[in-house]
């Protein structure tokens, strides 16, 4: 196919060779430029998808601010405070919606720590997410969310009422199927492996013409709290990586683009005073051996507002097949105050948003090239 610039030169050349009044030639050349400019716009590739992982810290449940750190409460809080943070107000939920839409510019968000506040027709509901969607959809967007099914609504102060969930814009992404992984859940290396069952979402991008394009699998995870449980995290990740294909096969899915993301509570970069690793890097080494890359890099320093700002525990693992679809191998982390963050802003930011910083990456939208179903 000829490039637009070559086509433009050829058409202008033909017009200059015609025996026409000068002003007619000028008009026809101008119309040609406008027409080919329209073709350039039509041929532009759609903007890549922006996929975000974000531990949003007890959305819709009590206990926000627990664990200290910037803007928290209790021992080690900065500044000192003994009062838990309240549930988000409607104004704060509107701020979160605007943040997702205008700052993160996300097309899909994999959330951790969302509370279930009700059930309707078997579907788990979140009043805060309902409010966020109400704001997101005010201008014709079509945002929806999904959370795992439960038999009854958990109490708002229950420690177990923090679930995984997906929020996505149906104008840009189509959900094919979604399910909780079937994985063994013994106590190993400390706590149980999966207090929050991994949530698998199989999605496909939507092109500018409204037709489906490339698809991909996301596995949203939230491993056991406590960075010292590194053996527990290694076993949990190994089970996910080895059992994911079998879990997808239950739904006749053969998709090869696989991305595991979320709050892994695992920090391979933190070191002791003598410079030796504080925690085992075995989980990350294992995933690297299996062909995955982690889009979260050491230069980000922290993904959470702990006291020392050295808690790099949220990660995005991308397998070899999905790496081909990446618009960039660099993820971006949002920190209040700019790229490196301004810790003087963290406490106030946490009151509305979270103690974790959202991390985003981009996938190209292009024609699907792999096998999807058996």
C-alpha cells in the first residue's frame, strides 16, 4: 500500500499537469489534501488499552488506615493518629471516578480490597463502585464492574470483606468470561495460600469500528498480607502459573496472552542493613524462568505508603505471548506530586484514595492472531 505522503505528491503532481485555471488547481489541491488528511485520521491505529492494578484500601468497608504509614492510624502513623479513616463520602467517590477517567485514563482496573455491600439476583454489589460508575457514565461511557459471588453479604467490619474486582469501560473492552480460579488452599509457609481467591478475567479489545480485536487473560491476585511470608507467596504463584491453563480449559479457553497482576505482598528489592536481601526473591526468579517479565521495576522504589517508602509489593507479571502485545515494557506508577512523589502530600491523598499507588500499563489494539477456544 502506498503511503499517504506518496499518494499526496502523486495527486498534486497530476493536478499541476492539467490545463486548468490557477485558482481551480489551487482549490482541487486543497480538497485533495483535506481528503487524504481524512484518510490519515481514519487509518490511525486506535489508542492502546490502559490496564491498571490498584489496591484501593477497604473500599466500602471499615478499617481504612490500619497499619500506620502515611495518613494511617495507630502505631507508626505519619502524622500520629489513632482514629480510623471513615468510609469515603460521595464527593470522594466522585474524585476517585475523575482520577480513573482523567488522570489514569484507565480502560480497565483490577481492584484489590473492595467490600461487598449487597447482593441482587445472585450478583455481588458494591455501593461505592455503583457511585463511581454513576460518575464515570455521566457522558455516555459504559462502565461496569464484577465482584465474586457470595452467599450472604459480609458485615462491613469483617476482616474477610475485602475482595478482588474488575471495573471496565465497555466502549473499549468486552468481557468474554470471568471466574474465580479453582486452586488448593492449604496453610503453607504461614497463612492459607488464598484468603482471596484469584479472579480470572478473559477480555477482548474493541476496535474503532466496534469489532472485537486481540484478547487477553488477566489474573487479579492479592496474596497473604506480610512480606515475610515469601515462601507462602512462592507456592501461591507457582500454583497459579501451573494451574491457570487447566482452569481456562474448563471454559474451553485456549488464550495464550496471560497477565498476573495485583498486590503480591512480595518485595524482592528490600535489603537489610548489611545489603543482603531482606526477603527471598525466589518467586520473581521462578516467574522469570517461566518467561514472565515484571513491569514493576526497582526504580519505582515503593508502591505503598509505608513509613520508609520501600514497600514494592504490587506487581504485573506478563508472559512471553502477551509481551508481544505490549505498547511498552514500562509500566507507570502514579504518585501524588509527580514521578518521584511528594511525601508531604501522601497523608491527605490517602484520605480519599488509598495507601497504595495505582500502576498502569498499555496493550496495543490489533487484530487477534492466536487461538482463543478449543
